[in-house]
């Protein structure tokens, strides 16, 4: 749906993550004027917001922006202990992005749309009030630019933005 939308940008999708990145850059550029420390930025996300925080850890455009990242309740590399008695055995659950994309298509068609221009013409109230009992998982577009590779591979190989990471499962 968003493919080849902007000829000047070599990717499509991930616009929410890009917007968040721009907001973090704004904070880094302006926090000193408000008495803050641009080298001491912490972002926090709970539930679905935790996915966003996790994705910023692997986004090259977010490199150097964060000192700390707090993920509560969820993660894009959701660790599950294989055995409570053996905490060093971790199984990483996977996010079924194909299922997520199908759910998104169902959601969008339920709004009466089949193209991005239709979605852009909907009011906030129409989208907010649309009742759909299907949840949509967070799956970014693995475009090689904003999200350079599979998040499990990036974390496993140490290819992520270094920050002090706090994770809590609730």
C-alpha cells in the first residue's frame, strides 16, 4: 500500500518510527536550552510502546541519540525463559509479521479503504471509533534503511545502538 509513495525516499513504511526518531533528535538538539543534558536521554515504552523503544535500539538513524532505553512488558526480541530454574537458556519468541500484515489489511478494508489516499482522507474520529476486535502486532518494514535487518539477528550479532537497557516483563 505504501510502496513507492515517495520517490525521494528509498523506503516505505516505518513512518511512525521515523517521526519518533525526529522527536528524539529535536529533544537532543533543544534540551540544553531547557536545562537538560543532551547526552543523557532516556526513552521509555510500555506494551506496544516498548516495541518502538526496541526498534530504536536497531535503527541506524537513532544511533547516538540515547543513553538509556526502558522496555516494559513487551520487546521486539521478547525473551522467554526456557526454564525458570535455568535463567541462561533463553528462547526468543517471534512476531508473526505475515499474520500482522493480514490483520492490517483486514483492518484497513474494514474502514472501507484499499489505498493510502483513502486512509489519509478519513477523520481521526472515524479511525478512533472503528471497532475491530483483532489486535495488530507491531511489525516494522524491514527495508534495509530504517530497519536494516531482522531484529533477532541484529541483537544476536551485537549490531544495535548501545545504551543502558532496562527490560521488565509484567
